[in-house]
C-alpha cells in the first residue's frame, strides 16, 4: 500500500521535501514506517527516531496499524511558544 | 449562546487589547493574560527574528483538546489561545494565552496549564534567525 508522509520543520529542511510517498506492506505500523524513512535517510536516522507520528487530527501510537492511502505526519520535537 | 473560546493560529500581529476586551466581557473577577515574546538575546547570540512553522490542522485540534482539558479542571468563563506563525520580529508577541474566571487562583493555574501543554504538545516549531544570518531550529520537546 502507499502512504503519503509529511515532513515538518527540521525534517523538512534535511529532506528538502514537505511530503513524499512510501510503498509499504499492508498492515504496516508506525514503527515499520519509521524504519523505512530512516533507511531512505540514513544520515538522519537519529532525527527520525525522535519524531511522533500523527494524522491530521491527533497523535497516533507507533504500534498502530496505518490505513492504506493515508497521510502520516512526522512531528519532530515541538518548540512553540 | 455566546462564544467563549477563541483559538487561532495567525500570520498577523496579535491584537492583545482585543483579546483582553473579549476576556473582560465574561464579567468574571479575574482575567489572566500570558504574553510570550520572542527573545532577542540567547546566551551571547543576537536574534533578529524567529520563523515559526506549524502543522495547522493537527495544531488546532491539539489546542482544542488542551482547552477542553483545562475547562474540565477549572471553572473557566472565557479563554483565548493565539499563536503566531511565519516571521516574528524580536520582542514581538508570538503567543498569547488568556483566561477569565470568577477568582484569580484558577485563572493563574489554568493559564499556566495552557501554555505548558502548548509547549509540550502542539506541533509548532521555531527557527532562530541570528544577526550574522545563521539560522537554527530551536531544540524542542517530544510530545508525550
């Protein structure tokens, strides 16, 4: 199945992208997706390990199964205020 | 029923007097207003501006949740949460939190809770733009 992954802040800077597609096995969890992202950006694996995943409504657990064709937001540590 | 909550993420300067007036209309006994401003000097570096980015839809949803949690904990009459994004000059307000309640203690506590949770959980990021042209993302908190 295909997922759209959105990058923000420092992750957007280091990838040079605001979003891109990932082809992953059906039943893929958040953790599995993060491994795939780390493999595409091995230099930034530490950064990828620090993100929380979310959909547009809420944070989701790394153990949750991702829906086919869904959009997953990678949220680096936040620094608002 | 009148509107009692204002939650906004905006590119514009924050009109603090309007927010304060909105809170005062609650006719409680206390209005507590927190204004977060962009810091010009951090250690020995001079910041000329900060650049804020957000994941807007999620940020608004998370702010809604934080406000709902505060309303369960304290008897809030009115509440405002406004965060700026885009370029914010040094010394300007980047975030304003305001709470109107009947008594001062709960307005202080709710205001503190709202800003602390915002900083922990809401997907907003700031990048320092220094005098010498260098830029740097501010080290953040992992949302739990």
